């Protein structure tokens, strides 16, 4: 990859980043520290990495203390954190609180999507720590009764209903390794993930509400099950009382199973090795199928504990609202394990922010007195469009802290969160992390040491995390220059034993550690800039991965779906900046002989992608081209297509292709332009 030709001025959805603007909050004065003090303490935490993380981990309850904080595992770069230690996240999240005064504290407040004529929610469920603990124990019994035990694998395909965290916690209680599949995914996605993990049991639901519509999830699961014959049993949650197909001897209603388990049923938590896998979560990469990232127990719990305290300043009196879906890593870490380990009260919502009106979240913040709000730039940009009136209808004075996640936040969206939602009272941060990192690694730390805010920055790396921005050779870039984001030292919460990533540990090493040989740097595949205060500003992916409304989509996967259509011989997908979604996919398609390029086929291909890969992935535009630009050796000139799609000039493009001559790139560019005109 060649970085030259990159503009130094960095923009997020067209807005220039304000590197020099600093904001301090009078009402957070006691948490403010100078940048210098922060950096000094940070440096120390990195120099004494093991001691530092050891002291954080000590704040958790371990069944058996670790012998060594950090050790390289059986494969290069697959580390073991807190080796020898025994722990259980279900115990940390539940039993510990049930034994304390928190027993009757609310763990979850859940709100269903439907509303009555007055716009009030029709369904609200409140679960105390005791009730949650009891339910998790009973569900653990159900899993055991199916013969499942430590090391077995299950798949959870559930929407945002309380049974989702309940099954996750029950599995982790017994050391059963689970994968959650986002409820917006298609049957193909579900099946390939179940197969890759080797799951024996699937948990799903009859249906749920999404923007006022009923989604029949069991129907989709049934389709997936025809492609996943190794699934022996299916547990179905009854959410809507829909009539669904139940296969005798395979499918069971959760209610019927629960009827047979007494309230007193107690399932002892397994004493799990710290590095034992907790879950596998599939995420898109540059090539091939989505990768199954493995997270462990001890390191993961330690990072979540640290970040809940430092980043979210979590306190017992808080009402904490994270708007993510548990199907993604943000929900795993910051709707389930993180806040539960801290004994927090968590608001969980089934539906969309604009149903029945664009003030649904603001109404919820007011009604429950939410104090901490964790959301996404796409949602903010979408809700901003409806104007401030929807916000002003509600009293949001309970809010004290706001963060965003999932993609870069443009300065105007940041300002809206800061001015209109937080009324200039709340620190607003943009927490950077990835599925692979397990938890937040770069963020402001209002709960520990708050440095001045800047609209849109990620801030400095958290303590104990050695993040940096480097050039092509792995050397730190001069301040103000763009480069690659890397993590230079291992951190707790990183992909873990036995292989980091499902399958081949060699692939894990190649994907994340090969870019800077011998250095041991973890490649995040993001571009970033470090400003003169050393703040990091992540500016988007540096690989073939798109972030569409915060969803991570591999262009390669999308291209494979397009090429699997009978009319398509070749396809290339690239991201185009979008004022709301951040980025949208655009597809360039070469047709097989005998197929006519027309608008009917465009609609057909969009429907195909929706069905095979999901609604988020549907290209905004599909262009028919005569041929795709390729290098002499036959590789598609991806960066040319990317630059072309995002409207960059040919000047930016000509230096981008490693193998092709400038003339060749220019020719390919012009040809692409010509065939675009022809396909209009
Ligand atoms: C992007 C989501 C800028 C980034 C937790 C990363 C961000 C990818 C931010 C991981 C942020 C996440 N600012 N970019 N605050 N947070 N990203 O695995 O490109 O779905 O590589 O994890 O999201 O996406 P993933």
C-alpha cells in the first residue's frame, strides 16, 4: 500500500476535522487533567503493562488467581491473559450482585417497540439482578438437560429481547461457547455461521417487531436449518404467539421447557480458565468469509471492567442506555457483560429510534431518567434531520455522559450531541474499537482522567493500551500526518486462545500481524491521524471493508453474492461517502453474454443482495460496465474503483496502484467513465 497522494486535510462525510478546537467542561472540572499528565501516566501504564493490567484485574472476583499476567500461547501472537486464573463471567455479572445489596436492584429495563394510541409503550419488563440470576440458572438447566456441557457450541439468533442476554449468560455460566447472529441477517448468513462454529443447538424466536412490522424470525431460521443439518435441537422463544412450524423432536418452545424447571434450580458456574473461549463473533474482513473472532473470559472481563469505569464512569445510581444491537460486539460488551459486571441498571429497547416518531429515544431517556447514553453517528445524523423540536419536547436533564461508536463521527453530528442532546453539560466522546479488540481502546475517560474534548476525535488511547499511527514501514508518523492505526502491545480483551480466530491460527497471524513483520503490531486496518496534542482521529477503513450505518461489510462478500447471480460474471463493490449512513455500497457489474443491462435487472440484483446478504448491504447504485479496471497481472484495481466512487480526482488515483503504470490507470479510469455513461 502506498500512502502518498493522501490529502493531509482529513474529512469525515465531507466535514474537515477541527484538530485545534478544545473544549473543557466546568461541571467536570474535578475529572479534568492536563494532556501532559495524561500522557505521563499513560506512558507508565505501557512500560509496566503486566503490573498495570494485573492491578486492574485484581478488582474482579477470581475463583483462582492467575500465575502469569501475560504469556504467548501455542501460536505466535495468540496470547494468554491471566494464565492459570479461573473465572466465570456469568458469576461476575450475577451471583456477585445477588449476594450483595444489589440483589433487588434492576438489571434490565426492557421496552418493546409497540405503542398505544397515546404513544406510550405497550410492553415494559423489569428484571432485578435476582430475577435475572434465577432465569439464567433455569435456562442453564435447560441447556444441561439437552446434554450440553463445557466446550459445546450453540448459536443464538434472537432480536433485542431479554432472552438474548439470558441465553448468553447461561451459556457462559456453563462454559458453552456461543455465537450470536444479528437478527437482521439472512438464512444464508445464519447457516454459514452455525456451520463454521459447529453449533449443535440453535435458539431463536417466533417473531418480533421492527418499525411496526412483524418479522417472522423462525421462518428464516427454518430456511437456515435446511442448510445446517448438524443442528440437533432448536429452542424457540414465544414473543408474539405466532403460528410457526415446529419439528417434532427437534424444536421446543422455551415456555414448555421452563415449565419443567423449578425456580429453585441452581446451576453452579463452571470454573473457567481465564483464556478459555467465551464466545465467537463473526466479522467481515478483506477477503474470504467472515472471520470468527474468539474472545476469552479473563482478559475480556478485565478490559470491560476498566472501560465501564473509566469511559462510562459507571455508578450505582446510573441508568445506562446503549442503543446498539446485541447482535454486534458493542451489544455483547456494553449491553451485556460490561454493565452487568458493574451491577448497572441497563435500558434495553427492541425497536428502531424513529418508531412511532423520531423522538422515541428522547422519550425513553426522559421516562427512565437515563444518565449515560451510548449511540452511533449514523443514528445521530438521521435523527438530527428531523430538527431539534423532537428533542425539545422532552426533558433530557438526567443525561450526564454521552459516547458514540462504530464509525467516525463528523464534527456537526458531534456538536448536535454536545449542544442539543447533552445541553453542553455532558462530555461527548467517540470510542474507538473493533470486534477484534473486545472493548474500547481509544476514548476520553470521563470516569478517570478527562482531557479536553474536541469535536469528532477519538482522543488518546486508554491506559494500558499502546495505540499508534504508523507509516508504510511501521514508523510513527509525524504529528498531523495520516497513517495506519496499530496496537503495538497485547491488550486484555484481544482475540484469544486457542487460535485467536476460528480455524487456522496462521490466518490470524497473517491478517493482523504480517503487515509490519517482526514488530508484533496489531493492524487495525483503519487510517488515522495523530494531531499535535497526540489525539487520535480515526478516519475510516484502509482496506476493502465498508462501514454502512456502522455495520461492517466486506466488499468481497458482497461481490461473491453478486457473482452468484446467473447474469453476473464479475463484480466490484466500493464505498461512496453518504451524509447519513457514512458510506453506501456501489456495485460495478460485468454481465454474462445474453443478459441485457436494464433497470429491471438492477432491481433484480438489489433484491438478490437483500435476500442473500441482508438489507444493509443492498448497493445504492449498480452500474453495468464492459470490463473492470485491472492491472497487467489481472488484479482488479480496487483503489482506483474506490477513488472513482468517492469522487476523488485522477491525480489522487494515479499513485495508488502498486503494479500499474500511470498511463494504464488513466486508461482504465477513462474506460470506466465511458462505460458508466453508456450504462446510464
Ligand atoms: C470503525 C465496532 C471511528 C473502525 C465497535 C473500526 C470507528 C471498525 C469508531 C470496527 C470510532 C469503530 N471512530 N471509527 N469511534 N468505532 N470504528 O468490528 O473503522 O463493527 O475498524 O466494531 O469500526 O467495526 P466493528
